[in-house]
């Protein structure tokens, strides 16, 4: 089949929208990304990428002839053949996904007579496709196909995940033409294309993230057991992961998961199940384990220091994981809030995080280097497993700190060496 570039409009210039737009342009399509945030669009038009994602800035610059950014709806839809919906679907007060941005985008498509397909990339509740299809018919787009095409991109490797995915999921309710069109947009990517009905496609993303979160919570349950039995969770889970039926992925104990996907998607799946009339006991336990795990360092610090009032505590890492600047649902935010509530003074270090001037970070002091943050401190918590932390001269740091106490929430450091250098050292599930 001869490759034919398509004219694509992407609604939303967040993580998913920018990566989707840039990667489709890389594949040869003519792409317009539309957002309603003037500052974000102005920055992108000037060549500035408002988020940190490895490879994304270079890809945008490389495809500037095929990739444009705009606030103007008319410009975005002019000659558009395919519209991608990549807007946020945050939890509402009831716990259900807030789809107001999704519906706003779908309604805005009215009059775009050249549209051949509308593609839902946003993570939405099961059943959203039927409502979207009905709304498209209402606004005069009965001829445009509707496709669910969930994203499986992890922050810090989103570009790689888009260009080299494990699978491309395409959900349609019998519209083979729309399915073929969206599959064709991915020409040049070597990955299996899995087609299914829309409801099943909507479920895949939620189910995948829920299973990954379950593995992490399981690892943390095992770590808590090892703490009480004297076993070493790193050795236990390394051997468990060698089982070909299980594999080693996402079996690392720590202080819990965060980010824009796991918390929202697991809670969304639990909410959908509850709304359907059954209580999802496993999902509820997965969430509960994670919520408790985030608070473990606090008790460790109290055991080592007693009252935390007036103590100088350093959080090493703020972003929810290394390789990103994203602070959404980061365990560090919970820890900083609890430490401040206990009367501690919070210092922090992170090479990329962008927390903004909001609490608890407005009350914390940020340092440019690990050593500066630790000088004169009473304790430190390894929150994010940044590789820079493994290269710190911890023997020298022990002399800089007022009290050499470290709670390693990611099992990044070597216990025997840390104790040899004079640290009161605690970690997750290691004796």
C-alpha cells in the first residue's frame, strides 16, 4: 500500500497531545495541535516545549514544516481529515471522570465536513464512545467514523513508547473504514494492530494500568512482610520475577506509585465497577496499600529522631518518577505536607520537577545540588530514584549532615555501605 499523508488535528497540548502530534508528524502527516492556553501555544510557536520529555523537543524542531500550534479553532479544523481528542479527564468530586473537556472538543467539531474520523486518545470511562458517537451525529458529523485508540505511553519514555509500542489498540463498532484509516496513520511503526469493539478498547488502558499498579502494591506488601520476618525483599522479588509466568517488571518495593495515570486510572476502574453494582475488593486493596506506603518514611524518621518539630528534613526527589518533571500525585507531595504538619522544616532537591509556587512546596526550600540540601540536615528521604543519587559521595555527606539519618524509599543505596559510613539507614523490606 502506498503511504498517504493525512491532515490531522490534535486537541490538547499536554503530554499525550504533544507526543501524539509530534510522532504523527514524524511519521509524515500534516499536523495541527490546538490548545486553549495562550501561554502554552505561544511557547510552542516559539520553539519552547513546556514539558520535559526526552526526545520530544528535538522531534518537534525536526518536523516544524509539518507541525503547527494554534489557538484558533478554524485554523485547526481547516481541511482536517482526522481529529484526535487528547484532553484531560480529571476525577470529579464524585470520583467519576470529568469529561467536560472531551464534550467541548466533540461539540467544537460541528461544521468540519471534511472529517473522516474522530479518534479518542484521552482515557475515558467505559461507555464514553456510545455517547460520543451520538453527539457527533447531533452536530452533523454522522459521516465521520469514531475510533477509540488508547495511549500506552509512560512519561520519561513517551516518544519511544509511541514509536515502538507493544501493540496499537483500535476500537470501532463495525466501522472498518475508520479502523483502517487510523491503522494507516501508524504506517512505519512495527507493532501488532489489535482491533476490537469500542467498549473493550476503552477498558484495555484502565485494565493495563490497574494490573501494573497491583504488581507494585503486591511488591510493597511483600516488603512490609519482609520487614517483620527479616527477609530481604529485593532478593525475594528478584527470584519471584525469574518465573517465566510472572516476569520481573513492576516488582520493585518502594513508597508507592503516583503520576497522572496510575492513581486516576485505578480509581476510575474502581468507580466504574462500583457504579456497575459490584465492589472491586482487589482494586480497593491496591489503592489502600499505596496510600499507606506513602507515609512509611514518616514513621521511620520518628523512630530515628523522635519528635520531628524543628528538624531539617531533605526530600531527595520530587517528581513522581525519574526522567520526568511531572509532580502529579507524587509521593513527595504527601511527605512534604505531613512533615510540615509535624513541624519539620522541609528542604528538597530534584533536577527537573516543576512544583509551582503552591503548598506544600511554597513552604519548602529547594536546593540546586544534593550536597547543598543535605548540609546541616537532620535526615533525608530518597523519594525518587534519580540515578544522580547513586553517584553521591555519601561518606562525605555523612560529615555534612547534623544527624546522618537516611530513609531510602526506593532501595537505591547499599545498606551495608551506608551503615559503614555512619548512617542510621532505613529502607523498604531490607534487613
